[in-house]
C-alpha cells in the first residue's frame, strides 16, 4: 500500500521504447549516399548511449528475435545514509532477489559501494546519479539530516526517484527537502522496512517493486504513444527513430567517469606545438600555446590530417581530449553542416588482445569494443565499426584515440607498429589527387616517453598519410606542467579559499621535497588538494612526502571512506590489490574475466592460508569474490573484464608488491620473475623506500643477495634496474660482493658511475648498452653481445672480452690494460684515447679503428669511409640497386625496411619504414626521384627519395610480391605476385589501373616492352601472356611450355619474345601474333634465365644442367655451348658486351671470351685459382671483371686478356659482381653476404657492407 503525499511525477523517460514487432514488413528502397551518411551519423551518435529503436527501414528475423527475448535495462541507484548500513544491507539483499526475477525489466542496482575510482569520489557519485534511470531513496531521520544528501543527491534524483521508508519517520513534522510532493512507500500505509519481519519482509519488497514496475510501464506507454505519432508523421511504420542519437552516443562516451569535467573548474594547460619528425627542434618559451585552443584550431581550420597529443603522466591529456570533444560537438550542434562530429575513443576500454591467439586488435576490434561498451542490449540501430569508418572517411566526423600508451606498453615494437597502423587506417589511404574529397582527422594521445620512442625507432607516422603530405604536416603538441600562476588559479577555483590560505598551501608545496614538482601535474595536484590536511600533517612530522606517499594517502582515504563496505579488512585489501597488480602485469596488461578473477582469488587465498583462515566460516567465498569485483580500485571495462581504474594505480600497487616481496622475512626471489616494469613503477619503488628507511634497508640487502648469486632470468634484471634507480636518486644502494648477470637481457641500457668490479656479463645481450664512468676491473664479458656497445671513461683493466662480439663498439678514454681479447670480433670497432698496453690476444689484424691510444697503432684516416649493416639493416639484404647517376644506393632487406645510402660517403640518408615483411625488390625510377619496393607483406610502396615519405602503398595483391619495376617513362609501376596476378599502377594517382588476371599459378616474371605499350608475363602455370599495358586486356596467351616458365624478355625492338622454362627449352615467340617461331632445345635441365643481346641477334641462356648456351636469334642454332658452366647466380655468370659483339662466361677452369657472331672462343683465361662464379663487362666493353671461389675480384683487359688489377681478396667465395652505369664503380658480393664497392680505376675499396648472420644476398645490380 502507498501513503500518498501527492501523485508521483516522472520526467520523460530518457529514450523511447518500441514494443511493436513487424516481421512481415517490407524493406524500403535504399536511400541515396548522402542520406545513408546522415543515418550513419545518427547511428554512431546513438551507439554510445542506450537506445531502443532500430534503424529506419531495417527488418530482420534476428532483430525480431532480440526484441522478443531481451528485457529493457533499467539502472537504479540506491541512495542511503551510511549510518543505516545494517538495515540497508537487509533491504538490499531482499530487493536484489526480487529485481532479478522481474518479468518486465532487466534491473541493474548500484550504489556508492561500487563507485569507480576516478578523479574524485564526489565527481564519480555525481556521474552515477546523473546516469541512472531512477533512484531509490532509503528514508530515515539520518538520511533526511545528511547535508551531503540534501545538497548533492536529492536534487539530481527528486524527479526520477522512488522514496521508501527504511526506518520510522514523521513525515508530517520533518523537513523532507522537496520530497513532500512525492509518494513515499510504507508497508500497509504506515510501516517502514525496519518494523517488518518474517513473511512480511518479502511482501514489503514485492509490493514496492510492483509499484516501481507499474510506474515505469506507464511512463513507457506514454512515450510509445508520442513516438507512434512522430512515426506516422515521418511515414516510418513500426520504428521509432532517435533523431539525436549521435549526440547521445558521444555524450555517453564522454561522461563515463567524467561527467563533472567543467571548464569553469579546470585550468587549460599549455603546450609546445611541433611536428612529427626524426629531428629534435629547440623550442623557446615563446613557442608555448594554450593547448586546447591550439588543437581546436588544427581540428577546424587546418587541412592537416594527423595530430599527436603528448605529455608526461598526469599532465592532462585525457581532460584535454574530452573537453575538446565536448567543445567541437557543441559547435556541431550549432552548425552540423560545417563542423564535423568529434568521436572520442578511450583506448583503456578496448581489448589489449583479441581471439584465442591473443593478437593485437584490428581497427574494427577497437571500434567494436568502444561501441559495445556503452551500447544498450535493446539498441537496434545496428551500428557497426564500418559505420564509424565511413563517417570519418566522408569527413562527417573526426576521431580522438585517447591513451595509446595504455596499449603499447604491453606490445612489442612490431605489435606497436601494427596497432598504430590500424588506428591510422581509419582514414582511407588515397593518392595525391587534386580533387580527392577530404577525410576526417585523427588525434592520438600518448605519454611522451612511449610515443617519442615509437617515433625515433620506427618512424611510424611519416608516410602513414597517403595524400602526399610532407612530414611538417603531422602536427603535435606536448603538454607542459602547470606553472606557479596556473597552480594558484587551480587552487583558487578548486578550494574556494582566501588568498592567504592559497599562499600558505603554495608555501607548503615549496618546502616539501618533490611536492612542487607533483603540484605541476594536474592529476597529482587534484589528488593533493583533496588531502592537503594530511600533507600538512606529514610535513609537520618531517615525514617524506613524494608521489608514493601521496598515493598512500589517497588509497587510505578511499578505503576509509568505504569503511563498513569491505568484506576483506583494509590491510588484506591492500595486499590483495598488490598481488592483483602483479598478476595483471605478468599477463601483459590484459584484464581478467570474471571466472578468471574468481579462480585467481581462490589460488591467492590458497597461497595465503592465514588470510583465508581469518574468513573461514565467517564470510562465504562468494562474498569475498564480490568484494574483490567491487573494489574501489578496479573497474569492469567490458562485459566481463576487470582491470585497474588507472594505469598509475596498477603501477603503484605493483611497486608495493615488489617492495613487500623484497623486504619480506622469508624472501623468495622467484616470486619477482616478471617482464621489466615501467619506469613509473620503478619510480614508485624508489619513493616508497625513501619514505620507509626500515624497508629500504631490507630491500637493499635483498637486491645485493639477488645480484651476487647465480643469475635468475628476469629477477636479476629487475634487481639491477632497481640498483640503477636507487643510484640515480642518490639513495643507499646495494653492495654485492660481485655481480652475476650472465645471459642477462640488458640491450640498450645506460649504466653509469657504478662499481662493477669482477661482474660477470658472460653471454649477456648488451647490444647498444652504454657503460659510462663505470669501474669494470676484472669483469667478464666473455661471449657477450657487445655490438654497438659503448664503454666511455671506464676502468676496464683485466676485463675478459674473449669471444665477445664487439663489432661497431666504441671504447673511449678507457683503461684497457691487461684486458683479454682472444677470439673477439672487433669489425668497425673504435678505440679512442685508451690506455691499451699489455692487452692479451688482441686481434691486431681486425678491421677496427684506433686513435691516440697507448699500446695500439693509430689507424690512418681512410680516404673513403666504410658502411656497415650494423648502421642499417638488422637481417639479410634481398635487393640492391644504384640510381641512374650512381650517387645513391637503395637496399631492401628481410628486416622489412628500405634504406637509401649516399654512394660516396656511405651515410644512410633515410630509412623507409612501412613494410611488415621482407623487401624482395627495390628499384629507382628513371630520374631517381622515386623508389619502388615490393614485399612479402603483399604490398608495393613508392617512396620519395628526397623526403623519405611513402607516397603510395598498393595493397591489392593477396600474396608475396615477386618483383616490381617502373615503366620506361617512369609513369607506371608493374608488380607481379604469387597471387597469380600482375598489376599496373599509375604512379601519380596511386590507382591500380589494371589487374591482369588469367594465370593459374604464381607469376614469376613480368616486363614492359621497350615502348611501354605491352607487358609480357611468365608463370608457373606453364604459360606466358601478352597484355595491353593501357587497357589491361590479355592480348595473347602463349602456350607450349610443358613446365613452369621462369623468365621472359622482349627483344630490343619489341617484335619478339624469349622465354625459359623448367621443361629444358627456350621458345621464341612473335610478339604481334603470339606464334611460337622456334623452340630451342639443347639444355638437359631447367632453364632459369634468358636474354637478348643488345642488338637482338643473339640469345643467351643459363640452365640447371650447368651449361650456358649462346643461340643465333634467327637461325636458332647453338653458337656456343659451355658444358662446364656453373650457374650459381645465372644473371651474373654470363654477359653480353655492351655492343653485343662478345660474350663472357665463367667455368670451373677459368674465363672464356666468345665472339657472338661466330661463336668462336677468342680468349681462354685459365688457371685463375678457383671456380669463376661471376663476370661482367664495363660499359665501354674494353674491360671486364671476374669473381671466383679463390676469394679474389680481378679486373681484365678485354683485348689482351691481361689481368690489370686484383681489386681485393675476400675471405669467402665471390658470387656476383657488376659495373655501375658509368663504369667508375664495381660492386661485388660473397657467399657470406659481404658486399664491397670499388673504384674501378684505382681498385680501392670505397665501402664495405657486411651482414654477420650470413644471410644470402639474392640480387645485386646497378640501376641504369
């Protein structure tokens, strides 16, 4: 029964609800594109806010089934006085049981028990009150007397609430704060819940819930009637459309945990504007800008597509993003045609890994998670990631991805590359086209040190935009800490106190170590203002105040605020959070699903029997699991995925786990085995130890114990990192008797000012590591990887470097006396101003450089520098080419990169990053302004050789690219692939103008005709095809071979075609008719390559039968057959002279020079010392070179056959060699992938390329 004060008055239900099911409705015709985009906008806006309407015109059996089975979701918030908690708990238990079996609705009941941890407790409570559909007010004298409830809860709930008498109240004589006009529920009109017992308890709750259900149904029926009238007006049968769905979508997303972000309360931060590039540019104070207006100007006034918002932890990146989105969407409301929507995506909410294989999420996964996170089960708008993508690509929306580092911290560099590329791909990759329609813009926010590292190592953003923009058009802004004026303004707005108090607080900040720096970060300043009395108390007690103690205070206050709501004790709750942080870190940052979280708690309690025993019999295990799931510090981001509310909270608790573990009485080192924690986590550890000297002593002792005992994977690295951190802070550090870091992974570390005498780094990975002013006396680096490592100002007396790989290492100002070097690799290492007397087994013949060292002869300055692959590619080179004038070299590698080098100095000009698979081809265009590359990642890319920007990426091949090259005029690119197709691409537009389909197997080779009008292709399907290069039509199919065709070529005049096949034959075809003119039989093995002579009168072929044959191109007679020909690399072991009159060939016994007209051997150079595996003419034909298995490159005079110069002696067999187009350079390669560039006149080595892993070089040529 209800005792009435007046009728209940409800505000309109937030969204209309449609009960109509029309399975037989007929879909209307598809709307035009503009209408579809408009509908997409509406749908995307709606997706972040629960809605109850289908898209107009959409009918499906699936939608009907969903409507028939899913109950509407109703969010109820329970408002109560904390002094009533015992009665409130009984009421809640009964209420939940009844709500769970409602026939009409899916009720979700919440209270401040499960408030999320965010900016402040008050802000989150206000957010929850604003977002709930209805509130339940548990009335009592304490409730009505609460000042907080009067000011902050009743005003937000009074128009959408169900008041119920929890305890006896005298409503006729009490101030009800605006509730006297509402119906207050009593049992049997007079009894509050506290006075009801036995069976009446259930009756009380049943009656109360029945009243709630009736009221909601009545309200929905009213909205249904209004919606039906609107539906008739719009002639949409049975469907209720939510016209402002987009605003709700975005509003819901922005208000999550942040509804109280108010411009009036917060201070805009300043920032340093910049561009994304490899260069670090100096910035003066005059360069600073107001961050949000600057970004708004980029978003609305520029044509720059990409923006990176950078900043250290706590500098306001998320606040800036959210406020920017709100501001732009408000402008969109005013001018929807000229201002795009601004879609905010919090990357903290999306999955870190997807699928059973735990892969990096794709763009559609990111968007799907963002949509599903806030989508109501009854939302029938059928919003998809594709809808969001379409809106951005049509410039109807821009998108903000907030919190990149929240994901990349758990990814490898390769996975980071992939993930950022996925985010970037929301913009369609288009070519440089004048009239190309604009697309929406992208902003990504990230912590500075994560993002900067990504840029420096991988050049992730240069070239991601495919519209031909320069790197200067990739904008960035790095947020700066608050200055003194901003701190003062913030305190005035936040605290509202007088100037003297503000000055007192600022003075406190200045007196306490580290507090002034913390106050400069908006996030930590926000925490500090909440607990200023606690900070004042700590300061007065002369206790340490730093980031860790600030978080200690925050955590203690949050736990105290919820006292009485915990099932675990406060101390146990903190231990639980520390262990959970460690578990999530070990899992690579992934959250835990509900079942996994419950199982983990079971295991944790089993591992902590004393804690488990404390709750045995008193609290059921399910109650403890619920307490964990509703803990203040963790949130459920997805349907069933729990993680910490903020990365900094996880880092704080993980630091606590490490400190507790290291200071435990029974210390177990293996419990600390985990991937290296973040820099922030190590900073938290140092702060905790600074604040607790007793724990600090125990931790230092534990670190010393770990370091001086046998190496433990991950544990030893962690101990060493903490030692470095403590040393950096000037704190007490471990003093191990010796350090054991054998096999440790320490690549790229900076180690300075430590005493590491006698340390063992045997077998450790120290690639790129820098030792600075460190004592290393008698240390051991035996078998260690010291490639690119630095030893600067170190005492390295007696150090054992035996068997170490120190290629390209730097040793400067070091004492190396009595050091041991047996078997060490020192290629391209540098010794500068070192004391190097009495060294043992030092490899004096190694290719190192020494200067001003005592004990090592200084190296003479080289006339030309050397180039090492340690400065460039990390694995084997698969393609190299010179540009037309010989000034640049392009190299493609299995590491997925293309590098451009200066051919004179050996300097790497630029690294072209973008491929994710091996680069199999890299060639310049005729004027050397572009490079085209083809890769195992199925893409072809065109690069600008000046800027290094990727101008175009061609994605349409389905399998590995076998080769690619420019057309004779440079306007087109042809690519062949294992996907059985050839594609022709317009270089200027980037469009694929033709896909040549017809082959039934891999396309092994494709070439333009000399005039660029036709294309010939060869395939493993045994056929060749001639194509029209303009139309892409297959003009002719050349059938006749009975096995795979490997090579093909046009004659110089374009009238004939030669092909080579595994069927042991060559065939000559008439290019015009496709008729087979002649079959050249004579080889007894597969024929791998073939070519016309420059004048077209001769054909040369190389076969697996170890012979090379010269044929008359017209009579088809074999002019020469070389039975001892050895085809190591067929394109380099035989060659025509430039004028076509001579042929040079190699054999086991030497070199032969043949007259191509007669086939006569005019010269036989025998007994050269070993198998000749490579040869080539210079452009004038008066000289040729040979490479052999006796390790020599030799230069010969064509006329006399005299060896005029021995260019070099390799340590391995020479496989390939070639002249540059002007004849001034010679390039060669060995079977160990050592490449040398020579001056062909002096014979001097200009550059040396060496890949240490013996990856075989597969192609070597100069580009004509």
